[in-house]
């Protein structure tokens, strides 16, 4: 979802949002009560709701299908392989507000992508540091995104990666996936800022605005895979966090597949433009 403010967009548990006023923020809701309260009476700075653990609550989605407010929703699946069938609950809500589905690249996530595509829902896949099994499914997911007849809405990170490889913009995966703390700063239940995928790393103790640049600079200076990777500009060390020793061999194969598709799209567009020009002469 878009973020256009110079200051980081604060992503907060709903219990912490009352003092935000008109400062832009995202509220994380994890119960029907939190969800419905902010749908009925959204605070001025609320940009969207990050909805976790509520997908199986039919009453909550009946409320979301009402048009009393147009607050956008980012529905997060924690286990897409088991939760994907509940995506049908989002259909009525989509008629009155923008809805996106986010999910980790966990085994079985392709089923959720396919159903979301059938429902014309945009998707954000959070790959983290994928295992070999997950990388194989990411390859399948990219193939589906490229050639699936039902796909109309974007699937990130594929959508922006293909655009970047075609020369249309150069946003990093950190930004596309809303994990760059310079633009999207996440907070825990105690109000402490966190690094992306922080886990046990705890509270943010570095300059959030320089985190991605410093992380990537360190990787390049150490002479590892990032130093010579042809896709380091869109990636910027995304797959080297939190473990910088993670091997990107499988990720590079995925990127090569995306690059081949982008090149083919470019050739097709050039041929179409040439044919159109020829028709005019």
C-alpha cells in the first residue's frame, strides 16, 4: 500500500494508536473488537488496518462489508496453506473498501495466491530467507503470475521486480515489501521500534533511516555475493537479513527467471510498437 510521507509510517498495535492524532499510522488489529472499533470510528491519521487472526470470524467480515467507512485493509495470513479457503470471506468487503492479502512464503502459500487472484485481490508475499522448498514454490508462483489467466491484480514482490527489470523504476524489495524502516517503522506491544523480521533482535538501536543502506554497504564491502550480484539494485541485501551468511543461489535462479520474463515482455512490446509504426507508413 502507498506511503507518501517524508517521515516513516508508524505500524503499531491498536492498543497504542490513541495518541497518534492525525499523524499517519497503520493499526495492527488482532481481534474482532479492535477491528470493528477502528472500522466504525477511524482516527484521523489511520492509513489502513493490518488485520491478523480475524479471517475466520464471519461476523467481523460482515461488519467490514458495511460502507460506514472506507478504511483499507491488509489481511495477513500466518499460515496460508490452511487459511486460504477463508479468503472468500473478503468478497463483500472488497465492494466497499480496498483489500490486500499479505502472507509469508511458507509451504503451501501458492494455494492462497491462486485463490486471491481468482478473487482479484492484490497480494504481498513476504519471502524472508526462503528454504529450498519455498524457493521451488516461489518459482511456481512467479510462473503463475506471469501466465495465469485469472491474474489481474498485482502480486508483490513479482510485480515491481518485473517493472524494475524492464526499466520502470528501481524501488528495492525492502520498500516494495514495506520492510524498510526508513519508510515503514514497526513497533512492538511495548512501543519499541523494531528492525524488520527482528524476532529476538529486540528494539531498534540504530538509525532507522540508514538501516538498509548500511546493511547493504557492509555486505558489499565484505566481498560476498552482493558485491557481484547483477540484481543487487532491486534487492539491496534483502535476502541477507537477518542471516548474512544465507546463500542466495536459489534466489538468483528466481531472479534470472524474472529477468528472462522481463526481457521477453520488452521484446514483445518493441515488436508491437514497430508493427504499429509500420501500419502508419
